[in-house]
């Protein structure tokens, strides 16, 4: 039996006694505080955070600008109802609209909620024209969130079937299957909803052909194209939105995760035409877009501007990818290195992703694993090349020792 420090032992005990058992046994680590790319456990041990709260801690931990913005806003006003105007909310709406090349913004609290809003908006758009369309086409193995409609649009029945009856009108096709997409999208399709890199199912990118076809079919049939950039957005792929790299433009984009660097914020952004789908009273959220969350997000976006984090994510992503491919050639133990920018999946030839994860943990590195054979990296975008070099040195050691 491994002995844990007192605080960690207590956290485990309370979690096992009182928390709903939605996560099973977790990695035996409880962060006490962080600093940039580093997290320090309750035992004082330092870990390099290569998973970044699953693509959330984009500006690292305890980033002074973010901490100060949160404290400043908390000292003024944390919350105000939607009865009133809200300065940080309107400023964030302007910034997000500009990031999308114009259009309207709704701010909520999570990714699932952003996708729920997008689904409602697409249906509302056709309803308002008295030509209702309900069918939403999405991909198998996708992940769009845990609320009922978001779980149903997610193309993995394990997330929705146990909670049936489910909302109707959702159709799933195999990812990157152009023929299936052509057959599924017809004149009565309301929307096509896609991730351009499927994150949760193992970092699987859409082919250029599939993404372009989705845009073309939506254009032809009038269906709304919804791109879920909850994981791929916020510059992670080296573009602020992954769709920029595909040369397509959705009608609605959804964001969350890194949008406020860890403060819970989600958003949907729609072009002016699609935004007609909501009239006053159609949608809302008590906490969504509250001053605290929006001030945090504005601080994150200003760090992005000052430090060119999107460009940096592209450069360092290419660097990491090259190093990993070199390791794959050298060792013969890695099947494939996938992803874009700092969204990286490493498919091992053997089913030992969890063993590698544990080995890296023992060496002081936090990484993710998907299924039996995929290691996932989603580090903060403020990571430096020397830190990647350090990670690579230890990862190579783990591969040599475990595989
Ligand atoms: C692509 C994508 N969409 C939606 C979600 C759901 O976001 P949230 O957990 O904030 O509801 C996730 C979360 O992993 C995601 O990766």
C-alpha cells in the first residue's frame, strides 16, 4: 500500500464517502497550488502539467493577470442579473464576435451548455421562419457534453442510452465518411454539428475533404453548420479556431474550456443570419456571462494578445510533433502521433497507455490517457520549448522502461 500525505488521504476519504461516484478512482494527486506550467501537490511534490485541466488552464496556473482580474472584479461586483447591462459581458461579446469575423454571442457556463444553446438556436432559426427543421447530424465517436441533448448529439451511445428517453431528431454518421454525410444531409436537415479534431475519443482529426463537404452541404441545403471548438478552440491548434486551418466557416461556433483559463465559461457565437433564431425570452442563464467570469475571460484574451499564444501554440506544436515522430521512428513502439498544435494524441503499439501515464506521474509529469493505447497532451499554451524538451526526455525514458 502506498502511503499518501494526510491532506490527500482525507480528500480521498471524503470523496469516496460523499461525492457521487462519477469518476471512480482518480489519480492520487491533489493540487495545492500552481505556478505556470507546474502544479504542486499537497505533499509538496512538483508536477509538470501536460494535460492542463483537459485544455482549460491555457495561461497556466496562478497567472498574475488572471488572478488580479478575478480579484479586482470580485471586489467590485461578482454577479448582476440579466435585467441589467454588464460591462465585462458586453466587452467580451465584442471580442468574441470579432474573433468570429462578426456575429452575435451568448455566454454561458460550460461546454455542454454552449452546445445545448447552439442546438436550440439552430432549431429556433427554422422555427422562426415557420419552416421547422429538427434533424441534427453529428459524428460517431464525437463528444459534445453531458446534458441530455449534448449527450444525445454525442455519437457514443454509452453517454446517452442509460438516460433514455432522449431528445429526438439526432442522426449519427461515421466520422470522415463523406458518402454517409452526403446521404444524411438533406433539405430538411437543421444542422450538422462536428468537432474538427475529436478530442475525447483519441485526438482524431477530420479530413479536409470531410470538413469541406460538411460546409458545402450546409451551404447547399441551408442547414446550419455548428463547429464545436470547445477543445480545439482558443488557439490550441495554432489557429484561434481550428476551422480556420480547414478553410471553412461555420454558422455557429461553440467555445468553453480555456475561454477564461479555468473560470467556468462557455460561449456560442453565431453569424447575424443564424442569430435570428433567438428572440427575447428564448434563451438565458442566471450565471452565464456574469461579470466575474467575463472579466477573467477578458484577462485571458489579453494575455493571448500580449504573448501571441496562438502563433506560439502552432510553433511549439510542430516542434513537439516532430520530436514525438522522431521518438516513434527511433523506438518502433509508437503507432501514430496525431493532432495539431498543442492538441496531441500518441497512439502506442501496445495497450499500455495507463502504465505510461502512471510512470510519467511517478516522474512528476501529468498526462492524459484515452482508451487502452492513447496518451493525450493538452498543455497550457504558455509552455516553453525547454519545458517540452524536459518532458520529451522523461517520456522517452518512460517508453523505454514501460513498453
Ligand atoms: C469537444 C467538446 N465538446 C463539449 C465538451 C463538454 O464541455 P463541458 O465539460 O464544459 O460541458 C467537451 C468536454 O470535454 C469537449 O471536449
